[in-house]
C-alpha cells in the first residue's frame, strides 16, 4: 500500500501521528492549532477546497500563473487613440493593467524580505492594495494619506514578512476576482496565504515562549485582520474560527504586562476592529465570543472615532451588545441562571431603546451618521429579541417594528455615499426578519450597491438570507406553523469541533 505522504509540519514538530488531511491536518484543527502544511516539495492549490487541483498534490515547479494578455486594456486604449489623452478607465480596467505585470510565479520569489519587496509581482500587488483596497476599508478618510490601512499596515508589511505575505494574498484574491483570473485566486493568493499562516504561527509560538516587541505584537494583530479580510473577499467565512481566537491569545499577556491603557494607538486600532469582528461572529453563536468587556471598554475609550469609521457601530452600542453576548455565553455554558440571563437582556433592550442617537458625537458633521447609528441600534435590538426568544415569529409586531426602523434608517444613505459600505450587518439583520417580497428585494439591491461601490463581494449575507426566506416560505405553507426560522440554523455544523466564523460585513 503506498504511503499517504509526509506528516504536516506541526505534527512533525510535536513528534505525533498525523492524519495527513488535506489541505489541513484534522488533528491540528481539533486541537485548535494552525496546521503549518506539508514539506515544500508540494504546494497546494485550492486551499478553499475548490478548483481543478482540489485535494491534489502538485509539484511546485509545475505551477505557473496564467499568461496575461500581451497588451493590457489600458495600453490598447492608449495606442488606439494616438496622442489623444485617454478617457478615464474603470477600476476593473486599471486592475487588469496592473495584472499584466503579474507573471512571476510565487515559487520563484525568494523567501527573504528584500528579494520579495524587489519583485515586480510584489510591487504590483502592493499598488493594488494601496490604491484600490485601502480606500474602501474606512469611511470618509478613503484616499487620504492618514488612512490607517496605509499608515499602519504598509510600513509594517515592509518590515515583517508574514504581514507582507498576508497583504499580497489579500491583494491577489481581490484582483483575481475583479479580473476573473483563476491563477491569481487559486494559485498566487493561496501560496501567499499559506506562507502568511506559517509566519503567523511562528510569531504566536514565539509569543508563548518569550515577550514579543510592540512591533511584533502589532504585526500579529494586523496580519490576523488582513487574513480575515482575505476570508471576506474569498468566501465570507473564516474556516474553524481560529484567527480571532489567536489574536486574543496575544492580547492576554499584553494586558497582564502593561495594562494596555490605549497608549499604543496602532495596536488599539487593530484590536478594536478584531473585537468588533468577534462580536459579529458571535451573532451566529454566542459560544464563539472570546474578547472581554475590559478590552472592548479600552477600545471604546481610547480608539476614538476611527472605530466608527471602520465598523459603523457607535461605541456605546458596541459596549451594550458586547455585555449582552457575554451574558449569553455564560448562559449557554451553564454559568448563570435563566432569571439572571433574562434580566440582563431585558435591561439591555431597555437601554438600547432609550439610547438617543441625536445626542451623540460622530466622526463628522454629516447628518447621515445618525441614520447609520439608528440602523445599528435596531439591528442590535433585533438580536436581543432573538436571544430572549429564538422561536418568536418574524411576524411579531415588535420584531417588525425593529425591521422597519432599521430599513428606514438605511434608506437615508444614498448609494454614492461612502457610509453605505458600513451597513451590511444592519441590512442583514433586518433582512433575516423581512417578510414582504419588496423588503427582501430592497435588502438584496442594497447589497449589490455596496458590492459595486466597494468592489468586494462577500457572498455570505445574501446567501444566508435566501436560505432563510426559502425555508420560511416552505414552513409557512404548512398548516399551523407559528415558529421562527433562524439564520443561525444555517451557520452551525455539529460535526465540526470548531465552528466556522461567518463574517457579515
């Protein structure tokens, strides 16, 4: 019987038996470890379990990028018009022009920072990240130089190779989707992502044995956030939910050693975004929550308006829903009584209803920030209703009142306004309880507007809603049905020891 292949790097280091699962060892996954993959003579295409190389082992020297067109669309346009200045081209066309220089296979780039930064592929992908992606990661600031996705991530990436790999992987998958280039999606981005995971694993392991420098800690947080953005750009799902949990393992010693009082603005920025992503994934399952209310309070106090500019949710609402999810997790784990749980939720519901968005300060004087705040306010009210009574029918008057409030608030934000990109979660939460065809159509239309504006498609929100609506329609046709169809029923897989994270942003 032929050998199944070598053990993964993680099992080899720990001198234990490996199940040689592809693309990741299931023994590593079950123990909450990052599987470092297999020896370098084999590279894995299709890490997301798709493409023609699914479950295959391919020798590295056989893997090459698809050859791009000899002349990019931008060059063709310039040539056809002679000396006439070219008309403005779309971002997608400019992306294809950048793509034309991506001809160097990842396997041929040496694994040292200087060589990697000097390659044409790296320069093209960093340019795509800087000019196309970073402006959409934070509202209002956009193309300005103090955009933290430029000011923080790019300088760090030029010093820390693990973060550089993560940025290149994110840029490659985004550019590949814009240009329908399968090689960028299934080969280039996967190669960089595997290298980023290995580097991140090494850093986290180092942090468990010795103290990391401030720059190294910040690099871990930045790498994890970039890899989560990669998940969003690729599928909207972070498999096995290890990234955010890994960030928390670095946060804990930091809190113990220095109290983390907000002095380090770069770290506060990344941790704030990860704490919000922790909230979002916990909407699908409260057991997944891992950041503490102490960290959330630090972020709310020290993070300033950058938190809202990236995530949309007002910091006061962030703290209220964080406390709710803390109590919900305690209840699920059997650590608190039913009476205590319900009392906390009823108090939070009252606090959310009493919160006055018109009496708050916002990142700018744009009055539409109030509508953004209201949308998040009532999206969180909807979630509290569902925690109190998961079986409450969507037709309940108080559920429908919150749906209407949320959708009316989102309707105040036009498609050309950058704030629309912050509204995926409120639209999703209202959509999950929308009953009429016109409100469902409205939600999907707004998702398409956000996709066109941001040039990043997260398929999870629309896909989940369509499943919920189809299941509800089937159930309501059955006589006497009075229950609820929860979107969370479609995000839980009992056979998985560690659930996937659904990133609805």
